[in-house]
C-alpha cells in the first residue's frame, strides 16, 4: 500500500469495488424492471422502499467505513491487534442495529410508508415489498459492513465475490417468485431478502477465513476510544446515506401531488443515476485504503497523488456516462415502465441530471478523502451538502415555482451548489498535506 505505484494500485482496488457497487445497483434495477411489468403503482412502491433501503445501507456503511477507516490506518502502523478489534466491533454493531431496524420497521410499516410519501394506491404494494426485506435487515446491514471492512484490508475482490453471488441469485429468483409463483411485488422483496442473506453468509465466511485480519467475535471488546474512532470515521457515511434517505423521502413527498406517474418516474431516475454514481463511489472506495494506509504512514505525497488521479479519472468517467444516459434516456425509462406519463417525467429529470453529474467526481473524492484522513467534521459537512443541505430544500421549494419541473431539476441544483462548497474546502486540505 505504501510502496507500489499509485495508479495501478488504485485500479487494482477500485475495479472490484466498482463491480460490487454495480451489483448492488443491479439488485435495485432487477426489481425495478420486473416490478415495472406489474403496474405504475407497483413501480412507485420501489421509490418508497428506496428510502428504507438507504437507511439499511447507511447503517452498514457507518460501521464498515467507521471501523475500516481506523483499521486501515492501524494496519499502516502495524497495529494488527487493534485492527482486529475494530473489525469485530464494526461487524457486530452493523448486525445488531439491523436487527433493531427490522423490529421497529415491521411494527410500524403501514404508517411508515405513508409518512415516506406513498399515495393510497402505492402504500399496499410498498408494505408487501418491504416486509421480507426488513426481516433480512440484519443481513443487509452486515453485508454492507463486511464488504467495506474487507475492502479496507485491500481485499476488495472478496467483497465483490460475496455481493456478486447474491446478485446472480436475485436475477433467477425475482422473475421466478413474481411471475411463476404469482407472488407479485412480495415475491420481488422475498427474492431480495434471500439474496442478501446469501451474500451475508458468503462474506462472513470469507472474512473469517481469508481476510488479512480474521473476523472473530472474541475480539469484540468495545472501549470508549475505539467507539469514538468508529463514530468519527463512520459519521460522514451515516450522514451521507441518511441525508440520501431524507432526500428520497422529500422527492416522493414533492412528487405526490403530481400522481403515481411522477413518483414512479422519479423512482426509476434515482435507480438509474444510482448506477452512474456507484461507479464513482467504487473509484473512491479503491482510493480510501490507499489514502488510509499512506496517511497513517505519513506518506502525504502519495495521498495527494492518489487524490488527483481519482478526481481526473472519476470526472472523465462521469462525462462519458452523462453523455450516454442523455442519448438513451427515453429508452432507459421505457425499459422499466412504458407508461407515457412516467417516461415524460423520467426523461426530463435524466436530461437535467446528466448536465451536472460530472461535478460529482470532485464532490465524492473530496468527501471520501477527508473521511479517510479522520477529518470528521469537514467530511460530515461535505457529505450532507449534496443530498441533505441542498437537495431536500430544493425539492420542497422549487415545485411551488416550477411545478413538476421543480422536482426534476432539484438534484442538478444540489450538484452545482455542492461543487461550489467542495472546491475551497479541498484546496485548504491539499495545502495542508504539502
């Protein structure tokens, strides 16, 4: 980590991470495609469920990145015993919090989906879809945490293997349960729950047998200092994902007055753009262990070199993705739902987001670099900007002036404002690293 050439090292680490993130997106897109064949209300239910799924990811990322950030720095310092404790605490915390979400969510599910923006026609389908997913919530949170914990050890390929196995199974089970067994949208949720449990079992086995630091619950010995490090390292991820959940809810609430088609259209757009951004998140996840090891070892020159390489690479990739999505926008929306009203909303929103999506390379790398270096306050602020501080108000205010166009343009407005905030912050951080 501290001696190999930067560019091939990051590419070696980021390719499995990108694949893992695309696989996670594939879970969502598989359900979106098959459920889109059932009706517009069912497609809208996916948008409602997305808020809950984001919360589960937030928990997994909080413990995975919180423990992993500190773990990579400790490995850079050769403090392996301390790294093993961080691994065990991160895993256990994710599973226990997932269990708590499952219990609370199942008890309050019907009023919860209404609060998240469901119309009366969408709510029953959202409840059916979310029930098996909430039952599997401990596995969902544990899988996301373990994927991150393996990645911070430089074992991205193992994390990818666990997630890809579950995704391949989902491609088989989702249509089987939905159409052959006639389980409808409940079958889609059941398939996702089973596949997440499968990924969890595989990732747990790999982490126990093949990780640089072996997972053992005997090492789960929390103390105040370790918990402070985990909270500090994971808070930006929790803020980023939590803000995403809040923003998704705000999008659903803002789209609600315009009907099921608006909710369904924005749900499809969020899933498509999640795929685009997951590529950049994967690049950032390949950068983070390199940043953590070298920052812990005092090799700040390599941290700067890695940062600029990832910024340039991610911006170029996003320009290409944005151009492709712009050209294919009608076809992309039509794949998931052919309703003309849904396509109209989705195409307009996709075109607007394609204009600004390239800015997210700078936004994401700035957030991930400060998080990995342990600059919790700055990282949390940058994390909340795009999906919370700017998007949530924009999506609630703009529709009053522009109607449904305000919902469609809110994400682009947020991207521009986040970029404007990130630039001066990163300039200061990079000067300090000299």
